[in-house]
C-alpha cells in the first residue's frame, strides 16, 4: 500500500490470514519501498515451494511474476 492507514484495512485481515494458514506481509511503500521479487525473497527466505498472492497493474504483475520465477518460484 501507499500509506500505513491503507495497510490497516481491513482491520481483521491478520486474523483472517492466520485462520487460513496464510503468512501475511504488509508492505507500506513510503516506509518499506516498492514490492519486488528481491524484497519477497529477503522476507520469505526460500522462494521455491512458496505461494505468492499480490495485487497490482498488469505490467507490474508480469514483472513481479517473472522475477519470482527467476528466484525459484514455480508457476
């Protein structure tokens, strides 16, 4: 997200993710920089075998997907 306020929505997202067995990482661009394959790799550690969900424009999605696949994430 752009701001910490946006990152807090919805308020129960952390609980929802935990109950679904999903490890949530909130990224605030102003504080953490932009989302990148290298950033995901740093945060997650082992990319292979992981599942990644993200939102964004189509060009960004293609670029991020290509970077994650190059880092070892399966299609």
